[in-house]
């Protein structure tokens, strides 16, 4: 049925009534043209029915701010598509009469603020934006908001007055403190802001990869240089707000090194009317909703509030204390997926760009963010980069867990009042059947809890963490608070420990945050039992066991819970809380409920635990790795990297770059991970649609394996380092004595020397100390090169030390020419003497320090013959330089600032006593006294 003119006019009149009300709510005075009064208390005035210059008609609302004309509103009946009337409002924006003196115009000479409204929908185009485009907003901006934009345009004509213009000239990102994935995320967000194709940006970043640090860095850049005035930072729970505030407080700005909070005020959102100084407000979505409704927002934890999920999408109404333009940027840090469902209206209330940070976006999340994924960083990639550790799964099944149980009628059973924890006996009048899903909710099976925990205890040091003796930090997820209570009591009993060993950390516990801090830092607390409080965002880096005694139905929530165990940490910090740990190379998901059997659970990289690292490398050499084995190899190499010292890591990189200087071990592991990434495989197959997908995938695997297959030296070095890190403790086998020697077994000594000579020949071209001895008779060997050789021979399978090789020579009756007291006392530099013997430079064993002393005596004699005379002070310096050379195979000027030289002034003292020729003397002593 066609709408008549009268009906349409009535509909437009109804829209105007709503628009008048909305303007008044936003702080505008609405006046008729004949009653114009620019001196009312309101800073903004909307004047109805103003005649524009000829040919431009009559505008329905002409907007004044601070007595100057700034914009227009074109009203339309409810239901009218507003994008179809933008031409009309644009005509009015160009039609201001020439005799209007007080006005604000954009760079094109038009009124800058243009609105279309129907009472139920409002569109807004800001002429100060680089490419003005109408966007839907919740309500009209307050007059002071538009006034601030006009003021910025007038006062700072050298820069854009809106953030949409300012983000186009952001300074280059300082990436020094950022990981590559963080750089990619920030670059992606800023590219999205510049392009303005979407009003939302989604960042997928693995748990533990530094999402919050990324967000803080972005917030700083946009507040300082991007023209953003205020940021809303949303977290999942109030306790995570405290953690987020800590991140902002600890953030050091890359330009001047000051703390973020020294420059910008960061606070929790506690009410709608925030102080003007607030630049970052931190809250949960539930608390923001209360603030919009002008309700009080508690600062403390409130489980009922933070876990509240409405059954239907919330309805949001305008708040003058917290208007839609209150924030320019909303960052959603790993919030629950319902935030994009029932809470969606709260997010869409604000006229702000929304950035989502998540490890596992679901379909609803992708939909909300308009499929605008600006960066992606998966969990396997984070393992390859050493940001996170890989995991294993240990499954515990019990009959009751799988099948449920029946309690016969007539049985007396304890019942517990959930609110008071009061217990009383009840006689069952009928059989009670309960299913696995009712377990620990409607029914608590105490023996099931005990059996699961006893199984965990019994297998902990044999199957889960073989060889360990200290219970690792373990986080147990319970179904509810009562279930957590049962678990924590049973844990203490099963392990025979006191209250400090295990604790419940839930919202109902007094000082839950204090317990959480203790769990992070104290070696006394080994087990924490929680429900949801530690499920997301909370870091407990030393955690090695994530124990599920409750099911999880969503992949996103499971990934967040799993992520509690993923974080890496410094080995020293790790050992401070877990004394028998060396380095955190993995964590274990203990599954007592079947949560890992859901389809949404991705397998770990370490998929084939039965195959050794050596066999994996052998298969890589022959290009015979399967996809599962490729993933496993990536996991093993990433775990090995966590155990290496910086020197060992640099050594591996050097060997990896023998054939290609650009190749590092990090890149090798990354390539293996990328080859098993389903998205990478799909992309490769898409580029070759006519080929067999299996063949394309195999080519990916082979290409990733090539740096290992083409480098036998690298494979050998990896195995050497792996064996050096592993020590198996056999507590089962019983030994017996076969022989006992008072001296070294001659046969063993001969085998040692034969192996030593083979080692020298095999590694002559790759170990600098060996090469210099045989090619240059040892000239130029430095202590670092000797230490490298000592480290290399100390690894399996040889496990040699200087003492072992030296003693082997002596047992074969090689002549010893040295002082008797030094016959069995050796330093690392005595490796030089062993090399000199094998290179034919010496024909007997002579301790290196004694050789240096002898050469020094000869040098002093030559100096005396040449007429040189050294004072006592000069001899003090020369004698001690000789001793440093004897112990370190050389000396340089920097050594003079250390003991014992520092007691006589260091380098300055040497110049004072030895004169300007001190440097020449050091060079001469190095040349004359070293190998």
C-alpha cells in the first residue's frame, strides 16, 4: 500500500519529535527560527526551518556551536534508508547564506558536520575527515565534542583535526621491544585505521604471545600521535583489570623511556562521568553497561556481576554522563565470545574503532569484526618462535567418569547444603541413577575424585614428568566452588601434604589475589584449584600441569584455559619455584573428563612421542618425514632451544648458516611449523589446482626439511647438544662390579687417544682452535676458541675433559716435561698443549702455563741484552700480564680494568707506569708468549 502525503508528513513529524528529544538529551537547545537566541546556557543550538541561499532550499535543522554555524540535520521518516538522502543534506551544507558571519567551514568551504536522522537511526559525516563519509552513530554528539573538533581545526592547521586524518602520518613504529607478531598486529591495526574500509579490526594472536603489551603499545601511539582522546580497554574479569593496569604502569615508552602512567591517566571505569584527565578506562562489558545506565560500578571483584550473561541481547539507552563519543578506541582483550552476541549493543553504542584481540576467534567473532582479520599468529607459530612451549596430553579415564553410576535404594548417603556446606545423612527411597554430566554437579563421587588424583600422583614422576621429584605447579579446573572444595581437600590427603601445598583460588575465597600471587612465586604452593577465576588472562608462568576435572564446550574458552600453561620463563626464575626443573620446555594437559576429545581441540606439535630426535633427523636427511613427524621435529627442536645457553644457540645458528648465511635455527623451526599449517597447505594447493594436493603438501614438507637434510653437520650438532642436556636416571637396574683399577686401564686410554685423534681430523675445518694449531702452529688461538673446543668435547658421546685426555696420554707413557705438582692439575688452556702435541709442535706434554712462564723468562733476558731496564713498578705490571696470558691464552687492554690491575689504576695506571708504549708491550707479550 502506497503511503499518502499526509501519512508521510505525519511520519516525518514523529521523527522530528524523537530527534528533538535526542538533541535535548545530548545537551542541545532546540529553537524555532523566529525564536533564535544564541545566548542560552547550552553551547549547542539546533534551529528549525532555516532558509538557505537561493537554490538550496530550507534546512530542517541548522546547528550552532558557541554561536557559530557548524552543521545541518536532514530528518526523514522512520524506516527511510538514510544513505539515499545524503545528497540533500550535502546541498544544505553548501548552501549557507553568504551574509552569515560566524561559521565554521571545512577545507572545501562547506559546513563540516552533516547529519541524516530518522529518530531511530542517525548518520554522521565529518567534513574534517580526510575523505568524509557518513557512518551510523548511536546518538548526536554533544556540542562540546563538535566544538573541540572546530577548535583543533583552527588552532593546529598543520595537522588534521580528527584521528582519521592523524593516523595517516603516524611515525614509524619502533620495533626494538616488540616481537615480529606484535609488529605485524600493530601494523595491521594502523593500516586498517588508515584505509577506513572497516570500523573494526581483529587480531588473532596465540595466548602468551603478548596481546596486552601489543594493545598498550598501540594505545600509546594513538594517544600521542594519532589524535585519539580516550581508550576503553575491556577485559573478561575484574581481577584481569588489575593485571591490565599493571601492564600500563610497567610500560616504558620507546621515545623517552617514561612510564605510560606518567603521561596518561589509566583507571578503572567506576561511573559514567569520568574525569577529563582519564585517557584509558579499563573495565568489563558488564560494568560498562552499568555505567551507561548511570548505575554505580563497584571497584572490587563481584563474581555475580562479571559472570552475568543475559538471556537476550541487552538494550542500551543514551547516557549523557557516558555519551557515545566518550571513547575513540575500544580494545577488547580476549573477552568471552558472548560479548559479540548478547552484549553487542554495548560495543556498538560507542562511536569508536573496535579492536579485538583473541587467540581463537569463532564464527560469531569473525562476523562481528566484518571478517577484517588484520594479523594472525597461531599457537604452533608461537612455539616455533619460543614465545610459548608445546604441550602433551595425559588422559585419565575412570568407569564413573565414562558411564555414571547407580546408588541403590535404602543407602544412607551424605548430602551437602551448597550455601552453608552443612552435611547430613539421607536415606534413599529409590535407586539414584546419575550420568557423567551430573557428576560433581548433582552428585559428588568422592572415590572418583580420589582415584583420579591418586592416578595422577602415581604416574607423575614416571610417565608425566619422568625423572622429576618435585610436584610441578599444577592448576586444576573444577566444575563449581563445591567441587573445588572437595578436590583441594583430596589433593592434600593424596599427597600427604599440608594447607600450603594446595589451595582453592575462586571468587569465594578471601584474598584470592594474594593466594594467586603466592601460587606464582612460592615454591611451597604446588597445586591451585579454580573454577573460572584463573581461566583467562591470568599469567602463572611456572605452570606445568593444566588439569581438567570439568568439561568445556567451547573451543575459545578451552584455548584460554590451556594457555595458562603455555608461557615461557627464564630458567633461573623457573628453578626458584620448582627446584628440580632445568628449563620449561613443555606443559601437560591432564584430562580426566574427556575435554581433549572434542573436535575443537587442536593436537600438539609433538604428535609422535615414540620416535627419537635422532631418528627424526635421519628421516629428514632422507626426505622421508611424514606430516606428523615434521610437526614432532619442530616441537623437539623448539624444546631444545629452550634449554640452550646463548653461546650454544649462537653456535647452532653458525652451523645452520654454513650453506646459507641467512638461515638460523629459528627460521628452520618456523619453516617446519608453516609446512604443517593447514592454512599454508590450503594456500599452496590453491595455487596448483591441477596437481594432487598430497603431492603439493609433500613438496612443502620437503622444502621445510631441506636446511636439515642438506647440512649433516647441523644434524650432528643438534644430537650432541640434545645428549648434553638429557641425563637419564636409572633407579631400577641393579649394578655389579666387574673390575676395579688402581690406575687407568691402558686399553681404555688407547681407545681415548685414538678417538681424540679421529675427532681432531674430523673437525679440523670447523673448530677454530684445531684449525689454527694445525695450519698456523697455534698462533692467534684465543681463550674463546679453546673454550669452544672444551665445550664441544664435553658433550656426548665423548664426554671428555682435559684431565681425561691428559691422563690417557700419561698412561700410554708419553713423556711429561713439567713440574711434578702440575702433572695431575690442568686448566682449560692445557688443551693448547694437547693440540701442540698432536700437531707435532711439541714432542712431550708440557703444561701451558709453564710454557708461558719459560717464554717470559726468555723474553726478559732478550730485553736485558738489548739494554732495556724495567723498574719494580713496571715488572709488577709485566709479571701479572704474563699470568693472565698463562691462564687465558692472551690479554687485551680491557683486562687492565679488572683485578688485579684495577688496584693500581687500570688502564690509566698502565699508561702511567709503562708509558705510551703500554699498548705495544701488550701486543708484543701476546705475540711472544702465546702458542
